C-alpha cells in the first residue's frame, strides 16, 4: 500500500538541502505517489520538481509556505495546488523575499556585534544564492562549532531576546490566504502545535483563518507528538477544517525524519486531498487515510 501523501517539504530553493529533482527522486524511492513542494515564500523549485515527478510517475502538488505575522507572532500558511505563476501570488511572495534579504543582512549585523563575524556571508554561501533563511545561519553556526546543533542555535541566538533575533514583518493572514486562493489553491495552517497558542488564541486564529477562506490544518506533521496529532484531529473535525499531512522535510541531515513514513490521519478526519484527481496509487493511499 502506498504511503499517504506528503504535502509539506522543502528544497534548496528555500532552506532545504536537496535540489527539487533530488527531493522528488528520494520521495519516489520511498514509495510516495504524491508530494507537495512547499518552499518558504517562493515557488522557484516547482518547475524542476514537476519535471522530475513526471519521470518518476509521482504526482507533484505545486505549493508554497507563506510567512505570516499574526498577533505579533510568525505563523506559517501552506498553499497547496497553487498556480505557481499567478501574478498576485508572485507579487506578494516577492515582497516577502525583499524583507527576507534585509532580515538576513540584519541578522548578520547583529551577530557581528555579538562577536560572531562572517555569519551573513556563511549563511549566503550555504543558501547557494537562493533565499536565505534562519536555518542557513543555524547551519553556519553549527559548522563554526558555536552550537551543538541547529536547535541549540535557535535557542541561543535566533529567538526572541537573543543576539541574532529580528522580528518578522510578513504578510497578514488575510493577504496570505487571499494570495493562495487567488492562485487557485487551498490554504492550510502549518504545524499548529509549534506556535504554543492557548486554546483561546488557537480558536481565534482558526476563526480568522476560516473567515478569510482558509480551509485546512496540518494534523500529521513531524513536529507533532502523538497526542498533538489527536488534538488537532479533533480541532479539524470540530472547526470543519480539512486535514493535511506533511513531514516538513528539509533534507537527509534530519536522520530522524524519513520521507514516506507519515502515520495515517486519525479516524473522522476529512483529508484535504479527498476530492483531488489522483493517479491510481495515490487513490489507494487516499482511501486508506480517509
């Protein structure tokens, strides 16, 4: 039986380490029949991934993960089945990338004031000239033996109150959902447990998200514990949201995370892919998960 679709992955078009082609080939070897490429604030890798998917007999879902500022927090919204060349979407993403470029330079300046020189240049080199994210800074600092691992970097250098922290100035929730829907896609709240919201704040987020036309929430994702999977399955059912599943895969440097190993959605969830036109292999997986 085919694994359920993986609808949240990253390539080196943003902060993943594999090329779009290599990511798709790895997914196909893992037995996946459907994969979404959802790079941060860019669809630059979609064409390469789509061509590789055609050779691998794998369905490529064009996607994006949009950075959102909501109630002074950074929230991520995944767009699935978007038209990657939609002008409104591309204009919005271009604006976010301008901020990302400035933020990367500012992180470098702030780390330099803290006695860490060359961080911006190091992060830029690791990005391969593509979008520079905080993960690239984390990899650079680990490589300089200034932290044990990327998680340690974020705790010590890149979160609120730390030397390299720069507050986000991203899209509004309304803008992000609007761009996705305008590009023909479906909007999904990514890894909701990661935001550490109170129940009141979570319901507020979901309510506003739905008001703007958002329709899905990630129930199964690598950062969710088993209990969190069932918690967000309940929220999906109660709030009438479609359930999504995605590994948030960034590359083989995450040995604890393997493509094609997502658990099924809990009973009662309506998979976001339920009504998509799927090839036979993906239909089998969808039926098993739904």
